[in-house]
C-alpha cells in the first residue's frame, strides 16, 4: 500500500510549465548608407518583469551575430510589438540574414526568421 501512495503522490505533482518562446511575426530591413536598419515585430506572452521577451539579434547565415537589440522592459499590454535596430553592419554580397528572439527566462529561441535583404 505504501508504494501505491508514493505513486499517487508523484503522479499528482504538477508538471513544469514551459513558456512559449518569442515568435517573430515579421521583419524588414532597409539599407541606409553603409549600414542597415532592421525592424522586427515579435509576440510573446509577457507576464511582467519576471518573464518577458528581452531581445532579438541579427545573425548571418553562419550564425555570427551582426547586431543585438535589447528590450529593456516587458510589453505585456502591447502584443505584438515592433522595435528597430539601426547601424547593423551586413557584409557586402549578403542576400539574407536570420533573426533570433530571446526571452529573459528561456534564453534564445530555437527558431530563426530568415529575412531576405532587398
């Protein structure tokens, strides 16, 4: 009977909750002189300071970081939202980049958004 109680106790324990990673809804890039301005629209179920999307980055297709946009506060009442990053240095001849979003709790998302450059 003791084993049965242990099994019931463990099976009744709640499973850990896994939060959704930030989703990149859209991204655009505009060249200005020798650099680029990248705008990213993302959504994330921000709950406040304890859990929110806190940044996104521009990567080349080999995974090298070209630019980082830090998001300094939660956007729980503004979803989805768009923020831009100017001065991104993209090597000549590059035809596309990747965008990757980050959450303060879960870190960098596994999915990247492929952004063709005009």
